């Protein structure tokens, strides 16, 4: 069964319903589809119900880890309700990060989960003496290296980052490194620039778009979205009336 580390943008795009009140009734409506009609992003978005069904039918196995969970927490609308959410982190296997950040960059949770905090850590990992600093920390504190992660293989991550043009992509590279170290087959994302920036033969874990995953699995027929546009649904998911 193919294993898949799932990026936060997949989870966010897959959370397709908004909780609203219409005619004094609390319920849900479909969000506006992601991307413009006919765009590459809309095409990727339209693949998500099929990816969701593959996971539900145990044709693929989805995975997550702490840094992606933190990104999920920052998106208040993501995972805030069950109705219409194509992907639930509760149904994914939890894996360990390539390097456990909390040993080296600790702060208040509100600061710790910010993108800038993660990026600062990724910049630090790219410094020449990062591996030595991590190993010295383990030795000084009597902490087994395996508890921290894989510090002796940090050059793999550094070489990966050298392929990228923007520091912001260092975070996605860390996700990919985590997938690599957990022997996961694919890192599923809608970040097309990152996918195309990485050599497909660079490692075991392949960064991939939803449409590419379906092509590899020889799936050409897409599943429809369960909920329709311009329709009001009650809290149980039953269609109530159309919207103007």
C-alpha cells in the first residue's frame, strides 16, 4: 500500500464547508472552489475527493507529523468541523520529525507554531556546524541521538535546500526529509513550484501533486464532491434549500 505524507495545503483545500446561519438556521454551505475555472490548481483541487476515497478504502495510507499539525492549528478554519472535511488528521498515522525542533528552539506555544519560528529552525539546520551542535547537545545532556532524530544525516537536508531558490521552501524540504526518514513513498502537496524544484530521483519520498498520484495509481475517473454549491445543508449534512 503506498504511503503518503500529506501537506497542510491538502488538508486546508479539502475542508470544503463553511458553518453559516441562513434563515435563522445554523448549517453549512460549500466554500468557493480553489483556483480559477480551468486552472492547474482547480484541476488539483478536483482530485481531492478521489484521494480521500483512496485513503478511506485503504488503497493508500496517509501520514502526518508534529510540524504539519502545528500548521493545521494555525488555520482556524481547517479541521474545525467534520462535515465536508475530506481529510482528518485523526485517521492518519503519526510519524516522527527528522529532527525534533523542541530540543533546540523552545518558546511559548503561540510563537513556537509560527511559520517564522519553523523557518528560523530550518535556517539553523542549514548552517555548517549544525550537525556538530546537535551531536554535542546529545552528548552533553545524555540524550540518545535517535530521540532527537537523524542528526548524522543532516547533509541530505542541506543538499536538498541547496536545490531551492527561496528560503520559504526550506520548510517543505523539512517535510520531505521527514517523509524520507520514515520511509514514506510520497509527500502530497499542491505546491507546484516545490514539486518541480526537486529532482524526482533525489530520494525515496517523492514530492507529488494529487493528479500525479492518481496517474501513478492508474486512476482516471474522479470522484465527485459530496456537497453541491449554492445549497444550504443542516448540521446533519442534509440538503435543505438552494441559495440565491
